[in-house]
C-alpha cells in the first residue's frame, strides 16, 4: 500500500481568512442579516480548489441561515493568494 502524503499547512490563518471573508461580504453588500458563521473549513484538494475564483487550497467560510432551510447558505472561499469569492447553497 502506498503511504499517504502529508498535509500542507495553510499559508494564512483562520483569523486572517475570516477578516478577508468579512470584508468581502461588506464590499459585495451580501445580506447576511439572517445568517451566522457556522464553520470555517480548510480545503487542500477537491472541487473547491479548482474554481473560477482561483486555484489551490482555500478556506471555506460558511454563513448559515438562522432558520432551518434547504439552501440559502453563503460559502465564502478565501484562497491562499488572497483571492476571494462566493457560491450559494442550493
């Protein structure tokens, strides 16, 4: 069996990613008045590391609706090159 590779350490901290995400939300005037940050997750591989926003590892900051619903989330993607964008939950 081939040994698994090592994880790479993120080039930016969670507080830095949150600051960038919060600035992006304000700049884009996203209405998050009925949302809260439910999670911050690091992706070093997978679909979110290859988007129209950028390529490579990223932090995913999830803004969840305060009421239960299918969809309605904002996923703010903060890449290590400091590019940022968002996708919506369905």
